[in-house]
């Protein structure tokens, strides 16, 4: 079952179960997917759908940071609830050791030797992690390794 089909099924189940909070988030996800499909005139596959979910997750985390800084706990909690639902559709996160292994392999395969090569390494890790690692963390680790 594709990720989009899973979202459709979960939306139906949330409607049947009366889970309004989850239903609202799933509808947001499906709307974002549909918007991208309409904009680009394509049908998204699972990898592209994961990219949409990652973007939504990043937006929510940025919002949480801003709401916490503005001391708006009510809004930050609402965003955290959305993050929890979105994360259920992402693949399991890589451990720190697995991330380090990917970075080591990417450095070896790209021949990176200085901070100028950071982009190549991060791109290689991003292709292999496919939504299973926070790219901000990966970028910081690559930068520390190459410095």
C-alpha cells in the first residue's frame, strides 16, 4: 500500500472514530500533497510524498520554536500535536551510529577533504537516508567532521 493510500485509509478511520484532531492533520497532509501535484502537474510517488511530509515537519518545528520564544504555549502545543501525527507517516529514524556510518561512507565515496566539499557529502547522505535523518543534524556532523 502506498503512503498516499495509507493516508486515505487513516482519514476514513479518523472520520469513523471521531478523532477530529488527527483527521484535521491528515487532511492538511493530503491537501499539501494535492497542491504539489497540481502545481507540478505530476502524481507524487512515495519518495516525493515523504519530501512533502518532511517539509511540513520542518515548518511545524520552526513554528514551535517561534511560539515558544513568544511564550504562546497553546499554539506550540497544537503544533506539537501536528508533528506527532506527521511523524507517524515517516520511516523510522536512523540512530546516531547509523548516521555516522552514512557520513563516513559519503566522505569516502565523494573524496571530500575540506569544508568546501560539505555540499557533496550532505547530498550523498540525504539520498541514502531518505527521510530517516534530520538533515540539520547531518549537516552539523558533516561540518564538524570536515573542519
